[in-house]
């Protein structure tokens, strides 16, 4: 059950990252992109681990895990090192796109 919960939790986290990516201004998208790619690699590694536990360990699955998890850690760690230039106080910000989070919230409220 734990091996199944990890990819599902990672997929939910990826959904939150993509939602944050869509509503922020252009100048802050690089860290979100790195987090999304790192989380996608983490989903791949966790899914591979789940399949190995369910159907038996294979050499290819172990090699995929050995690549996916360290790359995910490196990509997500790189977010901390990015230095964004501060926004100009006189710069006009465009309105954020809140359509995706609004639709997701509406869909969840109708299902419960």
C-alpha cells in the first residue's frame, strides 16, 4: 500500500506545482518548471519501485530507479540556488490566470 501511495501523492504534488506555475507571472516560472520536472522524475521512480515490488525486481527497473531518483533530487535542489531578479515596483503586473484552480475547486466541490 505504501508503494502505491507514493506515486499517487507525487501526482497530487505535481498537480499543485502545475497550478502554481500557471498563476504566477512570467519572471518566476523557472523554479516551478524545475520542480515540475523533478517531481515527474520522482513519480517515474516511485512507479517503477511499485511495479518492482508487485511483479518482481528486474535489472531495467533498478537502473531506472538509480537514474530517476537522484536526478529528481538534483533538479528540485537547483530551485534553491536560482536567484531571481527583483521585480520593479513601477512595473505593471498582468492579472493572474486563475481559471485552472477555480475549475479544480468547482469540480471538487461538486463531487463531495
